[in-house]
C-alpha cells in the first residue's frame, strides 16, 4: 500500500491532522495500537483555547462543540480559605470552552468515517524505516498479517510511549524532562458541579481541582503521592479529602456521589526538541508532555497540527518545502512558552514534599500577589486562553 502521509497514532492529534489533510485533498492512513473503544474511553482535560476552537471549526468538526460546549469567562484560584476569580473575558477579551477531549475525538472519528478515511486499530509491531531517505515506509502487523505502507512522510502522533520518537537515533534526539514528586487522582461523577467555573485550590495538604464536563457531569482531582494506588481510595475518602482542600463556601454545597471513573496520573514536563528527523515529524505527546495544570496538552497538540498541516499543504499544493523545513522551529517556540506556563502553575498550586520553608513562603507570597495584582492576573489570563500561533 502507498499513501502520501502515514500517521502513527489515532488520538485527537492524529485524527485532526488526517481530517485537515482530507479537506485539502491529501490522502493519509492512521495506525492505532488500541481499539476505538479504548481511545474513546480515555478521560482527558476538556478546556479548549480559543485557537483550538477555531482549528476544529476550520476542520469542519465544530458543530457539536459549539452547540454543547460551555463557554467560560473565567476561573477561580483558592488559597488560605479565600477565592480569587480570574476574569478572562475582561482581562483578554477572550474565553475558553469546556468540551471534553473524548467528545472532540468522537467528532473526529465521525468525520473520518464520513469521508471514508482509513483508521486501522489494533496494529502491532509498528516500525519506521528509511526516515532520512525519499521513500520512507512503515511496517506493522494487523489482524495477524504483516503489512507495509510506503509514503512521503511519517507523522508521529503516538504519544510519549509510542515508537515514533524512539525511531530517532538517540544521538540525534535532544530531550528535556522534569518528573514531579506527586500525581493527580481524578474521578468522574454524575453530580452537579461544585461551581459553574473551574476552581484551582492550593492547600497545605495538597492541590485540588473542581472541573466539569457538563451541568450534570463533574470532574474532580486531588494531589496524591506517586506510590499510591486507586484501590486505596474509596469514594468516601476522596470526597472527604477534596472538601478539606476547598474553601468552606464551596465544600459545604458540594454534591457527592459514586464515581464512574477513577484513575491516578503521574505528572511530568518533557520536550523532545528533535521534532523532525528526515521525513518523520513528531506532534503532540510524542514530542512533548505538560503537567495537566492549566489543561494545555490537547491545545498544544492542536497547535502542532496547525503548523504541520500548513507545511504539508504547502508542500503538496505549491511544491513549497519551507513550512516543513521550519516546522520544528515554529512549534518549539510555542511549546517552550506553554511548558513554562504549565510548570509555573504546577509550582504555584501544589505542595512539594520537603520544600524548604523559604520556598513555601515564596509560594504563598506569589499567590497573594496574584490575588491583588491586575497585571499578574492579565499575564495568567493571556496564557490560559492561549498564546497566538
């Protein structure tokens, strides 16, 4: 089989690229290791920057998002029993949209199915070959049968653990990482959200986040140790811990109920500056990971796809290689700014084990300064709604 573009990874970044290329008349194939049900079962952040919303609309999949997404004009940060609202609309004249990543992926699958595009699920033993030549190819096993796809370009959208980044020789990869000494324990519950807007809570016992997916579906997180197990956290223990970390005005009115999903996610920051190697291009989590504080993962992947799709369309439409040649430079300029913001929010709001008392005081002073400074709030809001492309 031969196609112009082979995309490794059937998550939102790979599917979005396939959809944009389809609209431009460029054929692609998507290879995904997991089943479709597994991909759609992943619970991820659902805060979409204004730029991400526009990309989805341009890709022709914005109808359900615009009908069902919840526009948020701001969010709150609580500490020391107080709540301070960050007014995104007044500070930036922009907003964010709460629309779950699972819903985005559903919309992308529907578009792919409607166009007759190929997504192969359950592929195994994916290997990338001849990436520095003019005719790269991908080999894999599907339904017990060995297969080969020849292409012009291979796009790695297969996440942190996928084969794409590992296909770049170690002496050509330049990677940076910080692993945080805690994780997030998250639950999904069919309860009325504690607030119409997100609440990020800094507490001496640890971080907490009140989020939502709809008016009847809540998503909550609490900071936990990296060595803890989901099985050790009953629903009752989770709710008690969450309420303790929230201001009384929020905790007292919180509706609780059985969880319908519960998981622990470790936190890390990671950047692979080698986002291009020959005819291989990395995008999304294959190239970078951000901690979930600030909900930048999907948004950063969408920015990569914006730059990459521009380059591919220019290559095939105008025989112009400049967009692909400068892809990594353009993407990384934004990646590092978003990494900085996610690292800063994580450092601001979490309790770090063994943090010196002086740094604890600096953290508290930073929160106090943010609560009283319009300039500080404006910088936070500008990053939260999304930096320009």
